[in-house]
C-alpha cells in the first residue's frame, strides 16, 4: 500500500489525531462497507458523508489559519490558496472554490460551525459562497444567516440553488434587473461550419427568453426520449429497459430535438395562422380503463386479443399501441363518444377526470420536481399522480389535494411495489414503504 513520506508536526497532538483518523478510516474500510439493505445503505450514506464533510471543513480551517497568519510567505508562495493548490495538487478552479468558502465563512460563524459538524453538504456551502461573492447582497446575506443555515442544511442542492437564486434576485432587485437587461442586450446566436464539415451552435440570451426556449427544447427532448424508450421496450421487453440501452445518448437526443424544433418551425406559416394539428384516436372504454390501471402500476391480466369490441386506431383504421395512446391522453384532451349497437355515435361529451389542462398544472404547483425522495425529475416532465388511486368510486378524486407530480417510472412502480404517499398540513411529502415506515426525505 502507498505510504505517505515520513514527516513531523510541530504539534504532536496534530500527528496523534491524524493517526487516529487514519486508523479509523482503515477500520471502516475493513468492514467492507456493505449495507444490509436499502435502509442500511441510506444510513451509511448519511454517516460516511457527514464524516467527509467534517474533514472538508478541516481542510478549510487549515487554509484559513495559513491565510490569517500569512505562513505561505515563508516559502515565497503567492497566497495560502496557491500553497494549498500546490501541496494538495488541486486544479485552479477547485482551489478557488475552497478559498471562496474560507472567505465566506469568516462572515458567517453559525454556518461555519454547522459546516464543521457536517450538517451542510459541500455543494450547498459552495453555492452559498458564490452568493456571498456578490457584494451587493453580502450585508443582507449576513443579516439572514440563520435562515440561510436552515435552508442549506435542509434542502437538496437543486432546491437550494433555486432558493438562493430567488433570494438573491429579491435582495438585489435593481442589480438583478440591470444584469438581465445587460444580458438581453448581449444576446447572440450563430451556427458555424467546422473544419470537419460539421456544424457548431453557440449563443447566449436573457433569462426570460432563455426560460421560454429551454421549456420548448425540453418538451421536444422528452419526445425524443420517449421514442427511444418505446423502441427499447419493444426490443428488450417491458420492465427490462435501462437508460444505457437506449439508442441515443442524452446529448444526441437534444441535438435531434433542436433539429425537430427547426423542422416544426419550417412547416408552420410565418404568420402563425396555420391550421392546428389534431389527431383523432378511437379506443374502446374497457381498453382505456385497463391501460390507465397499468400506467398507475396496477397488475392487470393480459387482454383477450380476440375481444370483439377492442379498438385502438386512427379514424382511417391505422392500428396504434394502447399503452402509448393512453399515456399521451394524460397530457392531452379526451373526448367521450358513445356508440349504439350499430356503431353509430349517439352522444358526445368531455371527460374531465384526467389530469389535463389546468388540473395537470395544479397537480404540479406544490413542488418543482417528482415528490419521490430520491428523484430529481422536473415537475414539467412528471405525470399527475392520484394519492388516493382512482377506482371508479367516490375515492380517487381529481383535484390538487389528491394529486402530486410523480415521474413516469415512480408512478408506474409505486402501487406495484406497495408504496403509498401523502402530503401533510405543512405541504411536505411523505412516502411510505409497504411496511409503513417512511422513506427518508
């Protein structure tokens, strides 16, 4: 095993403490670090991560002391950051990030102590130091330290980033508006041909324009993902597909989605007055109910291929996949048409039970991502989940109180695996295992 070159510390207590930590790490590794089950794995992740954070705080503490006492000048290093970068063999960005954390924590003693205790994740402390770097909001950040501490310790990184972005905008409204205006004025886009005859696309834009474009791009990218997934299911079978088996990578799908956006734009009259595309699909009620149950994760028996009333087709008779049609209907509009025994339409109306239109949006407003604890799928890419499943009775009502955003995977698996979920009076989500214990948030 690789051994550190021998050395001596001026303070024997430092050497002794480091030796104890090194022995403890070896003893921990000697256990095999093999969790017994998912709950044990969660606990192990928590404890090992906390140890790592506490050691990370020690790294920052050493840097802070070297900086405060200017010890780096003894070897003619340019700064404590430069000395640390050299001795720890860090990249320049990594050294700068750690140095920024050190400077930030000098102004935030309560957060510094929580960081030393391992209560704040490294990405969150670095994002906080980035906000501290904005001198226009620094005083307000120091004033709001305890609220920041509560958020940084509680939130997962994407949520904390969104919170800080909103907080910073409100704390520096004039500056934020000026930044937005400057960015918008510098908007640009270009497509250049490379030496290999391929093309590169580059550009930048303001926040509002960027958000709108990104939403459209994500919608088209999701459509490309569904195409890949459907092909993989056809090849490997339902329940056996992983992302690694998909035909294209995520970056390839994004490029193809961008091309699809251009293609869609080219097929639409510039005036925007072109006809609205509508695809009418005919499906019998029994098949629709069955496919809804499947999408909800309910185990259903195979359908009778010779059932005489089966229908899933376009108006001109082209056969379609019932599962794909039902999934698509959850995001679109469904029209109910009743036929008599002679196959003549005798009644037409609208079915409002599905999460469509305003109901679909309302189901997602409560949170910005899938409510499953380990999932970060954005709410815009989730389905509306019935917390109390729809079963044809008075239960399973379709309203915001009985709904929440759940990604397709977890929506499909939740009931099959026996999990349940609810939202408490404070708006927090709780997911329960089949034995009634809670999946740690």
